[in-house]
C-alpha cells in the first residue's frame, strides 16, 4: 500500500550558487560524507547534487513527519546505477520501502519518492 508520495524540481544553478556562496558549510548541512564522495566522481557534479537535493525534498514531502532532515536521508546508487535512499530517523517505519527516481538536464533536476508499506 502506498502511504506517501513526494516530488520536487530544483534549478541546478540554485545549488551551484549555494555551493559557491557557502561552500563546505552548505554541503555538509545537506549531504552526507558518502554522498559528497560519490559526487566527486561525477562529470556533472552540480547536476548530480541538484538531483540528490530534489530526492531529499521529495522524501521529506512523502514522509510528512515534520522530523526528518536532509542529513537523515542518504541517497546512493546500486552497482547497476539505480538510486536508492537510506533513512536514518526513528520515525521512519522499517516495514516500508522508499522508491525513488531522479532525472536531470543541464538546468534542472527532478525527483520523486513513493513510500510503500511492505505488508
């Protein structure tokens, strides 16, 4: 059963401007160490970060718990490239799956999240 759904779109230049203005302070407030390490290996670093930011927004909307922060959500990729997220908050129900999808072009990134109860 679907228990939550969220979507978000982000301008890549918004993320680029935030990184240029606040640097590591911004990055560490939003992203985990593993996410930042993965982003270093990407050709389109700001598009990649914007996609991750959009996922975090979409997941927060889907959870709708008022407690989950961006740092509680870690977005990684499986070996085949498929994105997935890990939720590091007590309010997240372990009997749920979060399905995510990310897409980006040079100027925008979009993501959606669906929370589905396993039972």
